């Protein structure tokens, strides 16, 4: 099916679809077309998949290693270890499943459906039908507020404007013209003789012929693009895979070395292999998946508290790794609520505070607040602008909304800031007499009112140049004066200045007259000459929090790129206001589409502001950045954003105004639609990455110290210093709670001032060196004590119990070394993590119970330790701790 209907004449389209603009399709024709094209509905989302979420919890390499380790434990008869590992896997799966399932359900509850009804012309009669029953060739009618049910070519358009933000990303409504003809290719946003499924009529009415339904619509094509877009692994998945591979290598090396050593030393082969497997199982940190899952779940909960709903656990950490944020403009950087921010009248610029449709704000000039009781010219200009609208400002659930044009909503809000509304003026006695609706030919709208003073007045607003040409006088300080060329020049200069700031300018004028009761009378009055009142400057303003948030991201080494469907000058103005680099050089989607592969890479890499971008352009930008090893976050709310949201390392959709398609393609939903929330989430993501690295360091250094400890004993042919149950006790009872407490550790200093890295490996070279050295130090104290106890004549049981206890305590207190990545453990933040102190306290009590409680003595083969032996035990704990603290302090200075 041809897609260039905007370039065809209406009669060509009528002929192609075998329809009649005056009669519509017959029922027989409808049935034939429905057989050919099917119903007008998009593929429905499958929603939350129970099994997919469940399998997500079992697919990472570390869980697979644990499954293998558990099987080996049962195989060699160590059933207690096997059951412990099985319990870990089940517990981890439950936590991860419940957390992700709840998040997915929260997203699916944010409903956003396409149009359900349409008024069509069939067999010469108008009738209302289900929108899904539309077929290509159907003639349907559009009125203000209607959602467009299918892609269509306009046959008629009367002052029709359509909000296409969900499809193109353009914030302002687009004026439609059924008579428009195009010879050359046009972007979707510039095809003003077409209307598209999922967009909304903001003003006026029209009549159109359906050219595409269901999957053939622009929204449908984006859906297909979405299906073809493959999601890659998150950075954390890649890191945990590397970690898992390291564990496999460590495990195989331990088994191989111990087996070879055992055979060389003459030990039975079976027993040697069994010991090697047992020790290798001990090397696997059983608590790692649980702690990682709980850490991510805690991050998920914290982010919801900051209005960021994360759908998948692994996406929580991805935020902390982001190096480039590709953000849309409308509603994320800006309020998505047009605001009258400035006016020009009486030769001065007036500023209006407050943003959005909430009618709160003040008027000021030259830094001084204006007394509205004395500002009659200003109030007249505001009344004229407000009365010359067809929109309505309503309040629903505490939120102000505009029914109709967003720019007119800005004028209604400004009037309320001045203390009056259309409703209050009507109550005072203002009665509308006649009107001339806005049209692209006239470029103005005019209305006439009977006023309380028994006077009839005409109010007009429109394009500044057009309005200025209609005026022969100007109101200055309450007096109507001749509009001189000097005054016109001042107004033109003000218009140019405000336009360069990215503001949408409207001129406002008025006149009095006796005969203003018809459209013709209004036109006659306009021709006689109007009195110029003011320029009104409207903008979708940046959110107040955005500029600071962008400064924070820059300090964090994160690049911001703004992608918008808006015009180049609007994109440049907003980017400049919020401090996005490169706002003086805006690249258009057409430039990207026309460039070669190498040119595209340079354009995307070296620029930060992109206007008039299509869904394909957005996908190109993400692809280029990902190929360059950038970790990308993409924000969006419309259907047009969905493929890029899915492709990015983390897609961020809008919760308040986002489409369901965008939400389902994303990893995170901003519940307040605020860019600053992303920055808060990035901060939390960095904290989570740090905390994951901290507990991995803690678990690995503890587990490696046990291997070194036993390894030394075997090399020197000492009695086995630890039995299997003691290893399991330390792994599951002593290590897990302190490691888990690190999930609540407070952020490091200047966490948002550290450079973002495209590749942050959890186990980099420095990390491995640190783990190896600290593990050796941790093992040295208990081993020296064990050798001393044996040589001092103490029994094997007592010597083993003493060294087992010292190893348990030193690993318990090692959590303080882990809580800070560098510097001293006992700094000013040491008391902020109450869970750490609780975990240490619980571990301390459990270990004493392991020594002195008869029931545990039997299981762990321990004996009571005399008080006199605790002194060398304490020394064996303190010295390794002090050495590690000294090394940490030295590395940070």
C-alpha cells in the first residue's frame, strides 16, 4: 500500500480506495475491505508474563553455578551444604520474582487506550461505529477533542489543529490544511494535510478519508519496529557473567591443584577429589544472589519513593552506569504546559511568574512587582487575549487541564493570575456577540462582546506581523495614540527578541464599535483599523528543577543529548535555557537521514541537540552511541519513542502523560515526568553499584581467605584446620548478614562528581589485587594462632575451635573494612547504617553460641574456649584488621 498520500490529490485517493466523499462506502464494500485489511486494531500487549519473570530470576550465570554446586554437594554426600544452596536459590528466586512482578503490575495498571468510537459516513448516512470497524476508504468526521482513529487524508478542515505530540514529539498543535499539496518528501510532522491514529484534535473540525488502518498506520509501523528491536544485556548482567566465569575458573583451579597436591602427597585419590570439590563449593559465595537481589530491591523501593518506578531489578544498577542520557524535550525537560511568560506593552517587557496551568504567579517589570489595581492597560490586554479564545481551563483531581489549544490555555491561566476568568467576566456582563475563528489564511481570531459598560468591543489576537498591519493606533498609559513607525519598530524589535528566545508570540488588539453583531461586521471593523494592545509571549517552560539536574549530570561526567520533534529554533532556545551543550548547533532529523554512515556517527557524537527527529532517527542515535560503548538512557512518552526506549540500555518513560506503548518498552517509569528524577535515580544507581562491589569484595575476600587458610594447612601437612560444617557455618551464618547490611550503606563522598565510565567491571585488576592481598592477611591471623595452639600442646579440637572462632570473628568484623571503598572504616558515617551494627551483633552472638551451646557443639565439632585463650585470639583479630585499615588509608592518601 502506498504511503505517500500526503503528496496525492484528494480525487486520486478517492479513486484508489473506490469511495465517495459525499456518500461514503456501502456496507458491501466495507465487508470486502474488512476481509482484505482486517480489523483496525493494533496487536495487544501480552501484559505481565508470570513465567518470563520467574525465569529471569534463574538465568544468570551465578545462579547456574550455585545449581551445579548444589548438585555436586549432594553427589559427594554433603547434603546439608546442598540443602543450604537449594534454599538460597529458592529464596533468591522468590524475592526477585515478587519485586519484579509487583513493578510490572504497577506499570500495567497505568492504562492508555486508543480511540474506541468514530463517526463515519456510510451509504450516505452518518453513524457512530467502533473505531476498530473502520476500513481504508471510510469517510469519517473529526471534531474538537476527538482522538483520530486511523491514518487519513483530510478532505475538509475548518480551523482544525491536531496535537501530535505522542507521535512526533512536537509540543504545539499542528494546523491542518486539506488543500495543501506537496511535491517533495516531508517529515511526518510537516504533513499538514494528513491526520494520524492516536493523535487528538485540539480545535476545529474536519472530514477525512481513511488511508491506513491497524498495522499499516504510522503507530502500527512503530510497533513493528519495536518488535524488531532487540534488548541487550544490562551492564550488571554483563558484569555478573564475568564474575560467574571468574568463579568457574577459581573452582576448577582449586579442584585441580588440591587433587594434584593430594596425589603427590600420597593421599587417597577419592578423598582428595572429594576434599577439592568440597572446598570449591565453599569458594562459591552462596549468599551473593540473595544479597544482590535484596540490594536491587532496596534500590527499587528507594527509587519509587523518589517517583521512579523501576520495572526490572537489574535496571536499578544500570542507572548508576549511564554515560549518556538522551532526553526528549516536551514534558521531561519542559512542563508540557504552555505558559504566558512575558508581555510587551507600554514600551516595556513584563514578566509573569509561575509555570503551567496552575493560576498562581505575579506580574513584574524591571524587577518590580506590578500593582494590578493601577495597571489598566495590562488588564485590558489580558482580558482581550482571554476572551478571544475557544479553549476552557478546568480542574480535575486537583490538576488544571486545558480543553482545546494549549496556547489559549496559557492566556486563560494568565488572566486568572490577574484575578479574572472568562466565567467571571461573563457574570459581570460580558456577552459574546460574534466571532471569526482562526484560520491559516487569516492568521488571526476575532470576537466581539457587549461589555458591562453597555459598550460593544472587538478583541483580536493573531500573528504579530498580521495584527500590527491591522492597527493604526496604540494604547499607551490609558490613552489611544497614533501608531507611528517608531512605535511599530519598537514592537517589531520586541517581537524579534522574544522569538529568538524560543517564545511563541501573539499580537493582541481591540476596537470599539456600534455594529459588531456578525462576522461581516467584525471584518468591516477590522478594516477600519484597530488599536494595538500588546505582544504576548508563550512558551512550554523548562521545569524549575531541570537546570540544576543537568549541572549535576555534567559534574558526574554524563553527557546529555536532547531529541525532540519540535522546530529547530524552539529546540535551541530550550536547550540554551537549561544549559545543554551545543544548543547553538541543532542537527535535524533530515540531516541525519541524508548523511552517510560515517557522517551520521560524527553528527551524533559531536552534537547534543537534535530537532525534528523521527523514531528511526532516535533508534539510529541510540545505536551509534551503544556501538561507541556508551551506556545509554533514553527518555520518552510517545509511541514514537518506544523503539529507542527498548534499544537503550535503560529506557525511561513518563507515568503521567506517557502512552502505554512507551511504558511497556521502558525499564523505568517516571511517576512525576521530571528530568530531575532521572538524576536522583542515577545517584541511587551509583550507590547500588558501589554497594554491590562492597559486598562482593566482602564475600570474595572472606571465601578466598578460607581457601588460603585450608590450602596452607594441606601444603604444610597439618590436620585439616576447618571441617566442612564449620566452613558452611561461616559462609551462611556469619558472612551473609554483614554482607546484606552493606545494601543499606550510605553513599560515598562526591559520588555524583566522579567521571562516568563506559565499562565499570566489578572485578577489575585493582579489585582482584585488593581481594587477594586482604584474603591472605585475613587468613594469616587464624593460621598463626592454629599453629601456635597445636605447638603449645592444646588438643586438635580446641586448636581447631580457637582458629575457627578467630576466623569467624575476623570475617565478621571485616565488614567494617568493606563499608568504605577507600579510607578508614570508622569515619563520621559509621553510625548511619544501623543494619550493619545489628548484623555484627547477631553474628557475634551466633558465633559465641557455636562455641558454648552444647547443641551446636555437636553439629560443629567445637569445644568451649577458656577465657585465658581469648587474649591471643583477640590479638589475632585486631592485627589483621589494623593492617587492612592501614593499607586502605594509604591508598586514599
